[in-house]
């Protein structure tokens, strides 16, 4: 059906078109100007098609997400990571979603608005708005959308909620995991902060290796208290190591 929609109400053929076009546009910056190095791709081959939550550290607003979309599309079309061709983008994986701050998606210009149709689940941050700390009620509508997306496919999340390299894991991550009981796959990324600006749109340093490392799913007891789950996620995405490296880098 031409107007068939995904679980969030997005028209699937249009979503496929957006992912494909954005993928083609960004292919050169990831695979030609820079180099994507993937570790743990075999882990993705063993994952179920639904209820998978990727938890990752965060270095740019959009480049991190788009590289993961590239990888998921390669996987769907059985492309070896070293095969130099963009044709896997002709048949993108549409049951992929990513969690993004509503403020970032609405105020970042045209590109974020286009990317929103690639599977963005926009949420209102309860702790920050307009660059200031706030305290407001949980965005239950955003949480409901995440629940639906997990039932349908894979969801990428950045549990720190910011690109700052040593920010704490947000408490909502523990609630999300306990409520949905997803398979939680840690992801550790590096190189994006060196290669791109904060938005991930402009080059800072070309010829950078963009590292993506997928780790084995966490062995979780979903009845654990929130703080225990938060600590497990923090360790899995190696934020203590990232903090040390960041401090060393800023001293140079």
C-alpha cells in the first residue's frame, strides 16, 4: 500500500526515501573524506528485529546517528563493511528509530527537520531547555513513542542526553529499560568530535577514523534498582575512560 505507515505514523515509502537520500548525501563524508571503522558487526547479526535498545555515548548531534543508520542499512542488505558502494542505501532499513531532544530537532534548521522523518522520536528534556537547567514533568508522550518504536524495531538512544563527554546518565534510561525490558546493546564511538562540529554538519578535521564499537548485550536483571542499571550503562559505554581521555586532550 502506498500510504502504509510505520508504528509512529510515518509513511514508509517516504521514510525510505529520506533515509536513502540523506545516506547518499552523507556517504562521502563518512567513507571517502573520513573512514568508518566498525567493530562488533557480528553482534548485530544475532539481534532480534524488535525490542533492541542501543545505548551510546554521544559526540555530535547528527553524525553519530547517521553512521549507525548506514551500518544498519549495510547489515540489512548483507554488505561487508569494507565493500565500497553506496547501493545498500537503495533499500534502507526502515524499522530503525533514534531518540532526540525536541529542541534540537526543531531549532537546527532544515536538515534536522528532514532527519526527523528518518525515524526521530522527539522528547522534551525534563532537565534542560534553551541552554538552561530546568525542572519539569516527564514527557509522557515521548515515552509512549519510545515504547511503540521498541515494539516495532531498533531504537538508538544517547542516555547522557548531551554531547558533553562526561555527563551523567539520565535517570529516564533506567525507567526505559525496566519498563520495556529490551535487549540493551552498548555502543562506544570515537573520532566524531575530532572530525565534525557539534552538529555533525561541518568538517573540523578530514581523514579521521570514525570508530563504532558494538558490544555484547548487557546481562541485566530488570528488577535491579535504577542506580544499579545506570552504573551498568555508564560502564558499558565507557564514560569514565572517555572523561579521562577528554581531560587529557583539553590539556594539550
